[in-house]
């Protein structure tokens, strides 16, 4: 078969290749981890052929979103562990990369944006399907029901990250179902997928995943109210999904017990020294207490590559040998950043998260709004920016959502029914 180079070049220059690669990256995020570099590389290659926008158009926002990476570079000058610092810079390169890639080109089209959302939802369903298949295989070999739960269910990503992907996918499906209800179009598959993904949260046994899903329900109802369909079959379907989820969750012995135990630990006035210090909620309380104390002593941070060694030392000094042996991180992205790069870096990052809110509200860009809430809540209990699964998810969608929203903002209200 003869390849027409002129057609390929035209495809690249038109921006279609770049738009398709964005969708493929969105699909790959929940499905793969180590292989994500391949679609990222192809995305970068396609970017070089796309016509660029003026430098001034998005320069302020590109600097705002990627600026936190500059703080990581600055903190390299006073870090003791240089090698670990460079590893950290490499793992967070997406924070610098995606704002530049999306901010330097013209905003993607409505169709391309929809494709990114659809591919991400499809990728999440694929990831969940892989989890069920691998769990069934393991169960047939071991006959142990724990093959369906937590890390055993998710062979690629940590359960907390899969739960986060699922909650964003559910919200996307809900907004699409809301729009289809307005247009009086069939939405059966949207609800089937929402129910499947919601029930999967039970097997992941992610406490924050469950709470995020429950929190998403009133958020979806607010959108339905704004769109004028709160008093409709849409609301009944949504409450039915929630009801089935609650019944399934309450009758599941593993997930419900794990959440109840976490509530008990979280409300303890004193840490039970006889209990396991590695219980996730107790470990978080301990690491947060130590981190806050150390942040007060190091206003400019301890250095990009030194934070884990610093925390391990403090764990030992405070009698938490097991936590030091496992090198537990701070389990809070905000505290992690403040301790590593300092207060100024944290304030910059917080401002970058708050900056889009006014535009989101003005243009009713609900999916982006939910994404920022979801990601911020996860930042409170996980050092998400220390793992590729979290860094790429955050940096990619934050850039896609913002620069698409900004590019369409003059006519956002007229296309909102399609964009969500």
C-alpha cells in the first residue's frame, strides 16, 4: 500500500493528529502506567506540526500552571540528595509539559473535546473490565474473595487512583445523560455504565473514592437544577443508582468495615499505640502531624530530593519505626509541597487551582469544576503528585479543561449543551 506523504503532512498540520493524540492519551491514562510514554511521545511529535497561537494569548496561564515546576527546580539548589531530586523533576515533567502543549496552540474544537471525554470514559471502563477479568482469574486459582478487592482488583494503578478516574468518568457520564435528557435522546448506556462504575468503587474499597461518589450526587443534582430538569426522570435514575450503590456497599463485608474502621480511627482523641500504626487513616494522622511541625521549621522547604529522607528520620525520632521502614510519604500533596519547596510554592499552587473557578462558574463548565474539587480532595489525603498516575492525570486534564474553556469562553453558553 502506497503512503501519500502529502496527505500525512496535511493531517499533521491541520491539528487533527494532535487532537486525536489527546484523546488517545486520555484513554491510556486509566489503562496503562509504564507504557504511557508512547502516546505522550506521539502527542509531542504531532504538536510540532500544529500552527501555534500568539505568545501573549496564554502566556500568563502557561506560567501559572507550570510555575510550580520552577519551584521544584529552585529547591534543587539546596537539596542534599541530588539524584532523588532529578528523579522527582523527571516524574513531574508533565506539570511543565501539558500547559505548554495546550497553551501554545489554538483551542481544540468542540468535537475534539468531546472525543477526549469519551475516550477517557472508555479507557476507565476498559481498566475496570481488566480488573474484573484479572480478579476472576485469581479467584479461580485461590478461591479467595480478596482477589476482587483493593490492590488485587487493580493490576495497574493504585486503587485510590482508579477510584478517582471512576468518579470523574461517572460525572462525565452524568452530565452527558443530563444533556441527552434535555434533548430527549436515549441515555440507557450512560446509566448502565454509571452503575457499573459506581459498584466497582465497592471492590476498590477506597474510602475517599466512596465519599467522592456520594459527594458527586448533589453536584450532579445542582447541574440538573441549573439546566431545569431537576424534577424529572433524570433525578429518579440518579437516585436509583445511588440507592443500589448504598445497598451493595452496606452489604459488602470488606469495604463497609474498612470505612467504619477509618471513621473510628479518625475520631480517636489519642492514637492507640497497641493498634497498627500502618492502618491508613492512623498513618495519615501521624505523618500529617509530623509534616506540619517540620514545615514550621523549614519555611523554604527541605529541598526537592530530601523530603522522604527527612520524613523517615522524623518517623524514627518520634518512635514510628515501621513507617520509616516503609518510607511512607506525607499522604497530602499540599503538605508534601510545603515541606519540600516551601510556603511560597504552596501558595502559588493553591492560587493556580483557584484561578479557573470564576471562569468555570461564569461559563457553567461543570466537568472542570468537579475535576478541580475531586483532585483537591484527593490531594488532601494522598501525595498524588509523587506518582505518575496522579501527575499525568492532573496535569493533562487541568490543561485540556482550562485552555479549551478559555478558547470557547466567548461563546461558551451557546455550546455548553455539547461541552458539558
